[in-house]
């Protein structure tokens, strides 16, 4: 059984490398190459950081939505549904409280 070594970003750091075809601004690549002797490694690090940030944003958004739903449910339990007093005119008689 192989052991998958994952970083905090959640990807397999031991996975094989894959060639990809990217279209990048030629001058930007030239400038970046002046700062690193391993452009692929630099881009991989930046991509991993970006992926981790995006995952955290989604997790935070899901948690926020869960908290909002819980707060509305708690409000409904204590005070009834917010729009019930206006909806009664539009509901069949057997569904009104």
C-alpha cells in the first residue's frame, strides 16, 4: 500500500509531475525567470498556496451559511416565521395558524 504524503494544501506532494500546456505572457515569463532558476517549482508553490486559499474560502463560506441557517432556525423557533403575518392572506385557511 502506498503512502500519500499531503501538505497542508491537501495535495499529494509525491505525485508524479505532469506536463501541461499553458499560455503565459512572454515578457512576464522572462521577468519571472530572472528571479528564479526553477520557474516550474515557483509556479507549483504559488498554485498550491492559491488552491489552499480557495479551499479555505469555500469552507468559510459553508460555515457562514450554516451559522446563518442556524440563527434563522433559532429565530423561527422563538418568534415564528418572519413573514407569517403577511403571508396569512395568501395561504389557504387550513394552513394558517
